[in-house]
């Protein structure tokens, strides 16, 4: 998982401009930074690995059905050819 950079100084200065005092702004910035650090981000690689793991059994089953359908179609064609020739 990747980390997100967080500019606490800019965040504190924005809170101060909005009317918070220094101590409260620093407390809010620290709390937000702690909460944001606990979040896990999903990267493209993580998503691709998860999809690959989840879709592999489905792909295998579809491949099996494709071969089974091919065998059935060959049998039907063989019966049709036998009936007319």
C-alpha cells in the first residue's frame, strides 16, 4: 500500500485563518494525520492481483464449458452427417 503525504503546517495555517487558535489547530491536524495514516489505499497493482485471483476460477470454468460445447457440437455434426450420408 502507498502512503499519502500530508502537509500539517499548511493544514494548521488554514485552520488558524479560519478562526481556530494555535493549540486547537495543531490538535485537529494531529488527529487528522493519525486518522489518515490508518487508512489503506488500494493501488492499481493490488486491484489487478485481487481481480486476477477472483477471476481465475471463473475463467477456468468458462474454458471447460467451451471445450464441452465444442465436443457436443462435433457430436451433433457427426450425427447429422451420418443421417444424410
